C-alpha cells in the first residue's frame, strides 16, 4: 500500500477536532497540537484519565461521539480506522460540511517528518524501545519531541513537543500507519505475524515492513535485529532498494552491535570492537535487546556509545510494560500489555527470572477474535513459565464478529489446568480467593484487563484488619 499525498496541515490556530481523543495515541497527538497553538477539541465514548488530563490543559472533550457542531466547523478532523469504520455522527457531520477527515498516522507523520525522525517499528518492543530512546536523549541534553503508545516513566506522559531537533515516534504497522513516516533513523525490532484483521498472511505483513524500510531518508540508518527471522527476510527483500544503510544488533556473531552476557551482566561489543557495559533497569533478555537497538540508534544520531549506554540506565520503564502495580499481603501485582504469544512468553520469562522462587500467575485477556483464531496454537503454548493460568473472555476491541472462536477454545489447548473468568471484575474476585503470600500475579492483554490488578490489590487491602 502506498499512502495518498499527505494533506497540508493548516497553520495555528486552525481548529482540529479529534474523534476518539481519549485513546493513548490520539491523546498524545492532541497534546502536541495544543502545544503548537492549534485550537484542539475532541470527543470520546467514555471519560478516562486521558480525557481528564486533556481537559486540565484547556482542551474541551465531549463524552459520546455527538459533538457534531465542532466537527462540522473544524478545519480538520482526525480519527482512527476503528472510529471511521463505526461511522459516527461527528464523522458524518464533517463529511457533509466538507471538512477533511484524516487518520492519526498522517498528522503524526507531518510533525515527525519535519524533524530528525527516529521511528521504532516491529511486532513487539516498540513502546519500550521508544521510551529508552526518549529517556537517553533527554539525559544526553538532546531534548527530543516524541509520540509513543505508552506513558514513559521518566516524563509522565506519552507525547510532548520539545526544542530538540529529533522526534521519536512509535511506528505502528497497524492499518499501514508507519508508511506515512520518513525517518532518518529507523529501528525494526522484529517481524512476526500479527493483525490478521489487516494483513491476510505473513507475506503481506512482511511486504508492509519492506515498504516501511524504503521510506528511510537518503543516507539514513536502518537498525535491524540480526537474529530475528523476520528481520532476516526483511533485509533480503530490501537489499537493492534501501536509500540508506543497515546496521544490525543481536546476540549472534555477525551482529554489528553484539549483545552478550557474562557473570557481571550484559555487555555490548560495538562495531569498532570496544566493549560497553549495559545495565537496563527493566527485566528480561528482550529488554536487553531493546536497549541494544536503542544504543545503535543513538550512535547513528551521533552520540558517543559509552555515554549513551550510561544515559540508557536512567530508563525506568513505560506504562503497562512490566509495570508493578503494588504489593499487598505478600502478593505482588504486575501489569503488562503483552497480547501476542511471543510477548507473553517474554514477559513471563522475565517474571520467572526476577522472581524465581515465587508462584507465578498469568492472567490473560485475549485481544480480538481474529488474532485469537489466527494464533490459537501459539497462544496455548505461551504460558510455560507460569504456575497458574487464568484466561478471560476475548476483548473484541474493534471487532464484532466472533469468527466462531472464544476463550474456551484457547483454554482447552493450554497444556495445564486453566481457570476461566469472564469480565475483569470476575477475574479479580477469583484471584482474591486463591492467591497467597509470595505470589506474583501478572495481568496480560491490550483490553480492559488493566483494572484487574488495582481491583485485586484493593480486595486484598480490604481483608487487612484495621
């Protein structure tokens, strides 16, 4: 897919109405546009922390997609694929009034492409790697702008406009959004089939990443995972059609930036042959790999690798990526966005490594019927490191057709006893009845499972005698 020509963004204070403004991506975009002086308004189906924070900085937010007045009188309406498919009253009003309606990715690219765009793509690890880059660049005095799909611990937000010349963006393959970008430095962490509602097969998924790679600016740098099979396929596809050059990272002998572990921890051998200690503050081999990718990108931007590695130690995580929610009565609760089998395996492996002697619960809410059906067998095998498994009903997100699949199909395939729960409140209630001192509960998924951890912790607090 080749995106159409990007529409011109009118100068401030043009009126921009955002339908679905409470989403993590659109709320971040709203903050940036507001900082630039645009007259921003929006609507969302429900009130949330995001809508509250936007209203606190002076952005009016209507609940329910019914703010047809602002939509019809805007200079531009911005939304997402899901909202556009829902055909809301605001989108219809904008169309009737002749107001241009565009997707978030198009507007984000206009902003990012005007700077030294650093784009992080991949099936997994995008938000964390972006967070590492933003944190390190701030430590290095580069003051980057950024738009990430999760809240960065060091900044307390997922998007901001800053004075530096670089902008770090999460390059999302969903709906081909990353094809709007033209990065100076691009990272691809891995290429593993996902989003079957958009990509019919692995071949079409790979093709989208290959096209993203060709969007690199002339002379730019593409950072690829050397030991990821998908990245290997990608490198073969773009060998004669890349505007810049490739550097690789990984644990294999052929990696330009080679990650290794010894008795003292992680170290990296640079392309020049020097050794640098790497001390990520977040758990898991996958995060050491993410940090290596970030280091290679920072070097491509001109930063000294040893100094950049030190700056990376300031990264403390991003929201919903192995985020510790609290501990009550000896029960530790961790929340993670993992919603793909590989992500679940990596998160549970990290939890097992950090808490080797504690009973580990995996509490998973499948996300979308299409993904669950397409990757059913892989999901079933993803819980090997857990001692206890609970699977909730499928979170439909943008889908309405079950495709004949349910969580019961998944539970039957998991090779161990597996508890069932319908809604998040039911999961919290069941957990409260069965957890014990020393347990680690990891909630996993991209839907509303985020409420399970806090609900469980509150139930445990309520048991403590006053």
